[in-house]
């Protein structure tokens, strides 16, 4: 999946690690997310990221 996203330009690797979406419709949640300090995500942290992504997706569809 990561390779496919990189090859088609939907995402790129962050210099500090992780994956950063190049397409605003794509959201990376959890340990694969780049752009911040690498800290292993807890279930509560991943759930919070997923909620933010869901809100963004719903707001974009309005």
C-alpha cells in the first residue's frame, strides 16, 4: 500500500520518517503518519486522529 501511494504521487516520505499525504483527500493515521515526532501511538491516540480525519472528510463533503 505504501509503495503504491508513493508511486502514484498520493503520498511522500517525510524526511524524519513516516508518510505524508500529497493528496488532501488522503489521511494517514497512526504510526505511519509523518510530520511530527515519532511516538508509538496508543489506541486512544489513533482513535483521536481518526476522529479528526473523519471530521475533515465530512466537512469537505458539505
